[in-house]
């Protein structure tokens, strides 16, 4: 019998299937068209046979889509969550940094502070400062917009503290360049309008500072 290929988010989640093809090339085309959501191609035994990006990148995009859909569908608001929403989201509050926390937690980076969660900038506690936490995980620092890849954690909008420290004012999960030379895709919970909208967004990437590229220990 001829091999069939399935395009879905997870091998064990047939409800996420968006295409079924009898040729790998046809399945690849469908996965590439939906790469921003983390789709990949599985064979009939459930093994990944094609992924537009690395498995980790696809996992990040899949979970970013899942979380942004969840907060929109459940009426979350923008705010400073008292507990890391990756651990307890009863407050129904999310923000740019807490979205990143939540997504990272869902793909296995569970060594996160519980109170509030990691924030986009914390002057004294490295484990609560999101860039500092990224360094503690051994993530690679990216200094150029041109070097960004889907799944990178991007920091933008430089601010200056009263002590002269320059720090980022905003963060989001990069989901790839759009191909028009101007816009790129992102998952972003930086304000109520974003939380209540279908994501990812496609817009210019302004005020870039740096990014971190997640990696798993082998």
C-alpha cells in the first residue's frame, strides 16, 4: 500500500491535521505554507519526515500559537500576572514577557521563577530578568536583525534607567520574515489589542536591540 503523509502539529493530535498527501513533496508544500504555526510532515508511523525548520523552532511556533489562541479565547487582559501564568494562569493576565515565559515552559524550560515570572528587565535578579534567564539557559545571543530565525526571542525598544542602564522595553517571539523585505511575523502579547487578536502579526521590526536563540541540551 502506498505511503501516506500527514501535515499536522503533533503526531498524536490528528485533530490538527491540515493536509494528507500521497507524495512527500505535496506534504512538504503544505507544511511550508503553514510553517509560521509550527506544522511538519509525519509518516504513517508518526515519525517526522520533514520540518520547515528545526524541531525546536517548530515546537516554539506551535506553542506560541497555542498560547496566543488560548489567551484570546479565554478573555485574558494585559497586566502584571502575580504568578507566572505558565504555572498558574487563574488571574487571566498576560504580557509580552509572560507570553515568552509561558511558551518556553510548554516546550520544557520549566526552571522558571513562580512569583510573577521572568520580566523583560529586572535590575538585580538575573533569574527574573528575561535576557538574564536566557543566558542562564545557554541560549545564543543574536546581535543582528538579518541573523534572526523563527523561534528567536527578540528584545526591542531601548530604555534608559535612572542609573544609566540601557535595557529593552519589549519582547516577542519571532516567527520569520514575510518575504517583502519590510515585514516579519511575530507572536506578541504586549497590549490588550494584541492579546485579543488572532496571531501571529505581520509588521515591521523596529528598534531592534538583540535576541536569544533557544537551544536544548543534546
